[in-house]
């Protein structure tokens, strides 16, 4: 079963994926652009702060690229936005763990501070939640396309039960 086949492109859940990707992408884009506006050097680790987080030129570039990718996913929408949100969210959480271990070490080339780590965890969980909305749950409603895909026999039975009875023609 492929994730991309489970949800019709025009389903109402696609709006959640689209708005979530767009919102998070704009936040990252603004953060990255503010870093470029300060003309930060690429791998400087002197503790320059923007929006309460330490940053440098490389982190600004990564923020802009990921922001544009999320905005692109929002424009495409549907399953692409959902899968992209889940992937980017997982990468943010992994980045948070990695940077938690390299704080105050020479490997911290993106100049992460503790606020950056917390932001990475929060943004990762937020983006992933937008991507998983309506896809991952123990109690999906039976009209949800994911539930129908995972329970085809029960979905077929429900469709038959809810279908109107065929009208009999007079004289037969």
C-alpha cells in the first residue's frame, strides 16, 4: 500500500495539509530572510540572534530552502503536502536531537542554541501533525478515505447498507 494512493486529491483533508505546509513554510522563510538581511557569514558561530534564536548564514539558507519546499508542497497540495509534512516534521525532530547532542561542540556548525533545539522539536511536531491529520488515528470515521482503504470489506458492506434500494418498475 502506497501512502500516495490512500487519499483522493480533492478530499477536504487536503486543505489541512496545504494550510499547515504553507504556514510552517512562511515561518521558516521569514526566519531565513531575516538572517540574510543581517548579512551573516555562512558558518559563523558567534551567537548572532534573530527572533530569539542563534543563527548564521548556513542556517538561514537551510531555513529558506525548507520554507520554499513546504510552500511548494502547499501549492501542490493533497497527498504530496501530507507526505512532505510528515517527512519534514520527522527531519526537524531528528535535527533537534542531533543538535541537542552537539551543543557547545565544534560540530555545531549551524550555531544552534537551546532555543533552536526547542524550536526544532516544536516545528517538527507541528509540521508532522499537519501531515498526519486524518491519516493516523485509532478511531477514524468510516467515511474517511484512509479507513475505507484499510478496511475494504467493511467499507463495501457499509456502502451496500447505505445505498438506496432499487425502485421496482410497475407491472413486474
